[in-house]
C-alpha cells in the first residue's frame, strides 16, 4: 500500500536568533517549537509516518521529546547534513518501503494547520508535486547599490513559498540526481524540482504558517499562542472541586460511594447522605459551570427523599455530557475517624466508575482521620473532598 511520509528537517543552529541552542528546541508556552510542528503532522489525515532530521548532537534529545509527547507516528530520528538539501536527503533515504510521497516541512514552522497539510497531500497526489505558498501582498522594489530604487516589481505573479512541500518520491529522487550531476544547491524542494524541469503546483497557504528565523518571530509566535488560548479555552480540560459533610446518627445506614458499610452509625440527610458521591457530584458540576448539587437536587423536593446518590451522579454525568464534557479522572478523600474505609474502596471504585463511564483506574479514593480533632475526629460526622478533571468528549 502506498504511504505518505512526512520529513521534518529540524537542523537549524539558532545562531541568527542569538539563542544558545537551536531555535526548534526553544519553548513556546512550555512546549518546544518542534513539538508543535510534529503534533500537526501527527493529527493530519493522509500522513502515514514521520521522520525527523535533527543535528547529530541532538538526536537523543529529540528521541526523548518524541517519547515524552507520545508521538507514535514518528518512525525515526536521523542525523542531518551540512545543508537543508543534505538533511532532507537523509530523511528521504530513511523512508520505509512502500513510500510513494514525501511531505517536507520545516521544523521551525509550528503553526501549520492540519487542513493545509491535507490539502497539499491531495494536490500532490493529483499532480505529482505541490507546495504551500501565499501571494505577495506588499509592493516590491528592485534596489541597486547605495540604496537606490531601480524599479517596482510586478507582484501579481509572485508567491512566497512555505512548507509543506509534497512530492512523489521518485520525482524528488530524480531531482536529487539532476542536482548532483551539475552541483546545483536549491533553497527548498520546489527549487530542486524546478531545476529538474518538474512542474510544481501551488496550494494557498496561510500567513499564520510563519517560519521562526528571527528573534521577533518568537514574539509573534507567542502572541499567536495567546490569541489561540483565548479563543479555544472552552476546549481545554476543566478542574472542579467538591466538598460535602453530614452528621453521624443512629438508625441510619452508612453509605459511601454507593456501598453500604457496616457501622453503628449512619449519615443523616434528605437523600441517602452519601457524602463521597455528593462531593464528586459537586466537583463535576463545578468543573462544567453548572452550579452545585443543591441547585439540581434541592432537599426541599420530596422526590429526592432517600434518593440513591448514584442515581444523582448519573444525572450529573448527563448534565456534563450535555455541555460536551466527560470525566477524565477523580481524586476523592474521605475524612472519618471510624470506620476503616480502605477495605471498601474497590467496591466503591467499581460503582462510581460504572456510573461515570470510566475505568476504575480513573477513580482514586483515599481515607484519612483528623487524629480526633474537629467534628470528624469526635465521630460526629464524615466529610469528603473531591477534585475532578473534566475533558472535552
């Protein structure tokens, strides 16, 4: 089956940037520039694998980064050469059997969009070779010595080349052979193809698809990330905290996490008074901006008298789903002097996980005492704290 492999040359030195290390390893909002680039190709349809070409001294570091960010489409990290042309050739030589197309993209061009990658791949499969580019919008001047303007250049036919540049593998290999024969060094893959008289089509790119080459580019990149964060904050994971406490009394069952626990005292409340489950409900509602458990299940409503709190939790999960969220994980602490709760945690985890639609490993339960301080220490009541991470789902 034919494959399309992305080759990401990431061999810049960072000297023009005045940085102590290559620019592609500089962090933007805590994430290396190169990782933003690789994530875009990891997410793109039609990309069957990725080869990263890095400076020889940074191979191990790139491999660690790839593993840390779980970029499982990266097939290899290979050493680059003295020029971009040499580095891309190293990537071409490393593609797996069955590769029909390669998509070359600058490692320091982190804002490439998934749609642009896919459009370039489609166009190349139709025509043989395609590159992203944007029309030149500014007036261009030819300037001679001593800063003298000679004339204005017709910009109507001028485009500014970007990447990705996608080409059928055999066409690029032939372009390398032609370049080797007469010592030609191109500035990008399209220039190699042009030199070999191979037609290249243009796919309109984006002004956002900037290449980080100067110090001011880093400031532009940071501004773009800040803008994106404001626009997409609703898509980020959301954290919620819940707390509940109930009095211990005689002649009531002690129910925690949906499990009835043998004990002389039980919790007093309008429902079954399951403080653990109530805290979890409050945390989930808080994370999705849906108020609290009292708003949805008031203790003045007779329909909730003696209610099973797991059923309330099920309704809370429906509310979260209506807002586009699901539970990522929950960490819950129960504060009780007695009884010992740890033996009952597996059963509780099973019930809570089933209602929340997650694996049991996503529910963490802990118990603690207050060393006989406060209402919990005096065995007057039991309390619970819950923290949840809600993710878009």
